[in-house]
C-alpha cells in the first residue's frame, strides 16, 4: 500500500511552527506524520528567534487539530516536559501518544524505525525503558529479527549521523557516530534527521549519501517558515523525498 509520510523536526514549542504544521498537514493530507524530536523544548527560550513558545499542553492542543496518525521520536529537548504533553494528549485523544523509541511501525508499505536520542534526559519519554545509552546493536537486532528488510526502509533519528554535509562537524549538533555505524552496517534506504537547524539552510544542501543510503535534514527556522520532508514510494518502489516549506 502506498504511503505519504510527512516528517518534521525541531519545532521547539514555537507557535508559528505548530500553526504552519497544522496548515501543511491539512493541505497535503499525508497518511501519517512523524515528529522527529525536539517538538518540545526543555530549557526556556532559545537563544535565537522572537516568536511565541507554546506550553506542552498547547502543543498537544494544536496537534489535536490534525486528523492524521502521528508518531513521535525523542530529541534532546523532550525531558520532564513530556509528562505534561502526554497527559494533555491523552485527555484529548483518550489514548497515549505513539512513541517510536527504538521501535518499529509499518505505515502502508513503509517500515519505519525511530531511533532513541543519546543526548538529554530520556527517562520521562522512555516511560521507564531508556535506550539512548545502549549501543544500537542492543535493540536494533530485535527489530531486524522481527521485521526483516522492512526495518531497513525509513529511519528517523533526531541526531544526524556524523560526517555528512547536513550537520556541522566538530559542533554540538554534529550528530552521533553510532548512527553512522548503524547506517554503514545495515544500509537503510532513507534516513531523516534534525538537531542541526541551520547547516542545511546555510549551505543550501539538505541531503547527502552514506553509501547507498540517502540522509536528509531540511533544517528549521525558529520563526518560520516551517521546513518539512514528505516521503513517498515512487513507481519503482523506492522511497523518494520532497522538501516542503510552509509559512
């Protein structure tokens, strides 16, 4: 079954970005939406940007207006704020939000793996099952055993793999060497990441290759417009991605 998956990272509770996501989702009507980490913000106002930050509760309220399945991957800014967001979500939906924390989901014909984030405090988001401190070989082998090649289709990781053009080398947002090791070992078809908001925008390069794997980070502007990625299955059966921008 074909699938159209809208992926967004690094919303950081910014009202302008949440509003743009609602507008974009209602316009293109994807089959599912994935928030690839830092949809919340754990340390007050960011040092750049001027627009309003929502509370975790208001973030859940905004997302509730999108009538599409939604999956959540943790970034380094989801910490104790997760509990407020989770409780608000559950109050609105009658069920817990769907977390992909070292987990697998099948969206149409597309297998999706959500990587844990190795930075920050993951105890809240992991609901007592932390994975970020564990090497990927500890948990990914179980997904591979259960799902086979479907676990090598689309990977969502908040931190980029190291050594690409879409994150700044030697910086706090360079990414994770383990994730590059995982890509080189298992050769997923497509990886979508975030964490580095500006390098892709500044260089005007939003995708790179690690072997046969395409790696995408469209960047993010804290005051908008929203940057997102739409993933679809091409006529040849391969995953293709499109960069989207929404005011």
